[in-house]
């Protein structure tokens, strides 16, 4: 499946971008950290395809600079409004992760994500194992490839998840990682961006 992120600055622009994205996407991702006033009812109403809602904090490559409780409240609202998926980072405080899980609705799948914009970390296996222990519906790992070989580490993680019937989104960023965006679904990745 192909996911297209919506990074519009206004709700009006987002609605227009949703229509364009749905021509090629299987899933749409709303990056609420880009919007000053995210009106979830309007956004979700405009989408005909399944939607991932996320609100990335600055330390994870996003624009959200408010407090963590407020950010999680935005994601809780997305669950209430019927988002297909809600994505939250592994770096989120444990009580807030648990709060999100406790409010999960039947129609919403929770994605636990990890991002590293510098490299494929040496402890990638430990990070993956830690993510598994959290019990989320889908794991997402996105790391920077500094060599073609870095993609093999991601493909290994996908293979591990596939062997355990775990839904995983995993690929590398950067010029060296482009191949993983294409091949990830062929190895068993849930979707690609």
C-alpha cells in the first residue's frame, strides 16, 4: 500500500490536497503538527480512504512544540472522531502511551513509531524488541541510510516481524534508502510512503 502525507498549513489546503492524494494513495496521513487549527471532523470527512493521524513533536522531525499531554489529547480526539490509524512515537512518556492505548476504539489501529534522522542505530534490534513489548497494532521504524548495506538491516527487521505475523512499516530515508521504500512492501512491509 502507498501512503501519502498531507502537510498543508490550513484545513482548506488540506482538503484540496486530500482529493489530489487520493488519486494515487491507498492511505492518507494527516500531519496535524503542520496545521495551526486542525479541525479533525472536516479533515476526516473529506477523506474517502483510510487515514493515519499523527502529530509529530520537533524532536521526531515534526513541528509540534506544545506539551506532551496536549499532543496526546489531539491524538485521543482523532480516536474519538474515528481515525483509521493513530501514530505515536516510542519516545513518548510511558503513562501517555498507556493513556492512548486505554482509549483505543475498535475501528482505530495504533502505530508505535521510531525515527532516526542520522543513521541506522547500532541497537536497532533492541529498539525493535522494545517496541514489540509495548503491544501496539503496528510498528513503524524509519531510519537514515548512510550506505546501501543499511537497507539490509531494515529488511531483516521486516522479515522478523513477518515471521511473527506483526504488521510493520519499515524503511530507510535518504538517497541510499530509496530502494527500501520500493522493496519494503515486497518483503512484507505494511505500507510505504
